[in-house]
C-alpha cells in the first residue's frame, strides 16, 4: 500500500497528502483489495479470492482478477472501468488510466493476457490484448488497441496499435501523461496520400490544358486545310477575278480581232 500511495502522490498533481490518497483514491483501494485476494488465490482459496475481487469491483469500479501478478508502485488514475485479466503480469512503476483493458483474445488456456514491464504507461481507454509483452518504458496512447509485442521505450498509437519510436530515448513516467500531443502514423499516412493525390490532380489538369490547346491548334489547321482543298476543287485557287484581267492579254486581243474581221 505504501508504494501505491507514494506512486499516486508523485504522479497525480491533484494529490495533496498521503492521508487524502488513502481515504479517497479508488485505485489505491483496488490495489489493496487485490493484495488480499491474490494472497488467498495463491493459497488455493480461489473461490474466496474471487469473492474478494468482486467486492472490490463493486466498491471501486475496477476489476482485477486475483490471479494477476502486480509489481510495486502501480498507479491507477480515475480507474473506473479498468479490467485486468487472470494471467496478466505488471511490473514496477506502471500507470493505468480510466477504461484500460488488459485482456485475452479468445478461449486459449495458459498465459493469455499481456505482460507489462517496468515503467509502462497505458492511456485512457487503451486495450492491450493477448499474450504479448509491452517493453519497459513504453507508452500506450489513449484508445489504442495493441495486439502484438512492443519493444522497450516506444510509443504505440492507433487501431490497431502502431509503434512510434522516440529517437531511442527512454520515456520517463513523470513526462508521459500527455495524451494529446502524440504522433499519429495513420494521420501522417493520410496526409501523405492527400499530398500525392493533389500532385496527381495538378498533373492531370496541366495535361488537360495542354490537350485543349493542341486540339484548338489542330482544329485551326484542319479548317485551313479544308478551305484550301475546297478552293482547289472549285478551280478558284489563286485565280484573279475577270475584272482584274489585263486588256492586252493575248486571249483578249484575239477575240477582239475576230469580231472586227469576221470574214478573215
């Protein structure tokens, strides 16, 4: 109990005194009840252990199976809705927030719940499911769903959870309570696809503009060609009008002579 009270005092800025924590923090109460239930469970009094755990659930809103193994310094903040399965193993100095589930994925037997190593933080509403290991110093973002192992000193966000390394630096428990400013690989991928799509649209618009310009030039050339062809077929291609014919044209002179001397 002392380590739980100390953890709450160190990690919760609203905590004012150890006495207040002991009286009012449901997370501390749930851990205390679990210590009793776990001791009964290990001695073989499993039914009695389950009764104690259900009483704890009724009083605190936090369900911890008596078979779960919990280390020192666990901090449960606003613990309503937290569920911790039978074969869960939690290391030292772990922090859990409201609505966290450390559960299984089916009806398998044996070790079927996650293992959280030291200094792990699991954000509000996150689900860590199956026989997987969350490496020491890692942070699970709010509402993430983690289904596979996580290396140490990583941040996991999204559904399903994706690992985002933070330059290999260890995440200190005192600085991991920012649930808002986290990298989002899904959003980053969407933005990348949006950028590529806009580039593609710009390329297509440019191609369409060039095609319209080419089509206009082609229509103009085709119209000029058809006009020339039509003029050639009608015999009026570069033929001067009759009014512009020279009077001294040989054909004109011959015609005039014939009219003057028809008998010749």
